[in-house]
């Protein structure tokens, strides 16, 4: 795995071995792909067909996701001075303060949004994306695809600690010298 820069200042992303895109591009690509979304919502129909999501159809869910993904991606593409501290929140809703290498989440644009980017806060205003998901359940542990995101967060955190990346300068140095 390696870490690459993105089009947003102070936002970086993991690029996992064997994957054709970095995680940020991979998530937005999936969220805008009707075939991927159809298969996802068909597999997760019971979660989609709950009162919180107003029992919407798969077709409506696909439209909602593509629209939210386009707006979410545009927020990053069109707003290079985006305040990452305002957009990312601690993964644990009960946590009241940030710590370095804190597990974090960023919600899609259209509330309520099931789109999530997950990442690690390296320091104030500096984040590394580890992945993302369509989160239809209350807890991430309830589904395999969101549980996988928890694992990626932990692996990413362990990777950064192993590489002695604990602040923005360390991250930039690591990116410059990684093979």
C-alpha cells in the first residue's frame, strides 16, 4: 500500500496494492456506477427497505446515491480551500476531541446521506482517506462491507505508526520517499 496526494490540499489517500485506483477515486467511481449500485442495493435490500430510508425503491436509491456522490465529489473538486476539520468528524460519535491518527468519517452532502468516506486525521486539517462505504445500518459492525472499512482504518493507522508518520511533515516526507 502507498499514500498519494489528491486534488485537495492536505487530503491524501491510500492506494492499495492490486487496486486500479486510489481509495478516493475508487469510492466516487463506485458511487456513480449504476450497475455497482444496483447490485449493492439488491444485496442490501432489507437494510434499504427500513423506515429511516422511507422504504425507497432500488431505482430511487441509485438515483439518490449518484446525485449525492456527484455533489460530494464536486465539493472537493470545486472547493480547493475546503475546511477538512469541518467536514470530518470522529468515527466515534461520543468522542469530543481529536487526537492524531484519529479514525474519522466524512458524510455525503444530502442529509440523511448514507455515503461515507473514512480516514485518519494526521493533524489538524490533514487527513488520509482509507476507504468509504454506503452505510445503511446504525453500526458499522452490522455488515461485512462496513466492517471491512473498520479493518482498513485500523490497518492504515498501524501502517502510519510503523512508518513514524505522526504529523503532516512526517506524512509529506513519507510520500516523497516511498518506493
